[in-house]
C-alpha cells in the first residue's frame, strides 16, 4: 500500500523524479570539470605558462576548441543548476499588487546600482581577473585558476570564467561593472523567488527589499568584484 501511494505521488509530481535524477548528473559533471582543471594545473596536460597581472604560473596553451569546451562546460553547469531549480518551482498565480510592488522594488534597486557608474569601484582584483581573460583572448593562454589571494594561494577560476562572458566580447571595465549589476539584480530576483516559494508573497517582498537596500548588497552590486557573483549559485543550491 505504501509503495502504491509513493508511486502515485511521483506520477502526480513528475518534476520531483526528474529533479532527483538531474542532481547526480550535475554533481558528476562538476566533479569531472574540477578533476580536469586539477590535472591540468598539476602539469599533466602540458607545461604551465606565466600569465595575468599576478605574473603567476596559472595558464596553459591549449588549442582554442579545448579551452572553449572547458569554459562552456562551466557555464553550462550554472545554466543546468538554474534549469533544475526552475522546474522545481510549480507555477503560482501572482496578484497584480504583488507584481506592481515587485516591479517597483526591482526598478529602485536598478536605479541605485546604475546611478553615477563613473564612481563604480573597479580595483586591482577586478583588473587582475580581467588580465587572465585578456591572456586567453589575446594569446590563447587559458587560465586554470583565478587570481592569487593575499596569502599566496590561487583562487578557483570561476570568477575569470564569468567575466569572460563579457570581456571576450567587449574589453572595457564598464563591461565588468554591468555584469556585476546584472548578477546583483538576478540575486534580488532569486531572493524574492526563494521567499515566495517558502514563506509567502509579503515576506518574500520584504526579504528582497531588505537585501536590495542593504549597504553591502548595494555597494557590491555596483561593481564587478568577486563577492557579487556568489549569491546566485548559493541561492540556486
């Protein structure tokens, strides 16, 4: 009887089965990507090359198709994570008042982040991460890690890989800033989405407003610094 009940519940909610099947695949893909990058960083796939503003041995001279494949695998993992969570959220009807308030919240948050972008913070870390993308774009040197931390340990390469979304097309510090603004706005939307899913519409709007108007959220949301990109994967997980 219990087995039949469980089967009926799964048939009525097919997205649950699909989501459970997706997580192991997504996890194995990320582990495989980390293994490839770790093996390459150890010199298993060829000699490492000095690159970037840190002048550290972080890059490898791979063929263009191989570098693109590794980078696209990383981007695809984030897209797959978003797709998995999107299918886990059953459609709900939104009241007009809620939509108006959400639109007003996002509009004010965007205005705060776009006001006087000539005063946006672009420091050494952003320039160092961008230099890794420039090494790939101009010299074909693919970064296997991120920038070197203040204690001398290289960071993971996720930040330069995200910056490559814009810097491979537009070589400008404003491209980095706009990407950070976009990530910040997505974080606000996901905060509302998470709250809407678990605690209801008004608590979701209150949480999103609190996050959007917070000092650090607004400050980092006007930059392309690494912390602004952390909220999206954290909320999606």
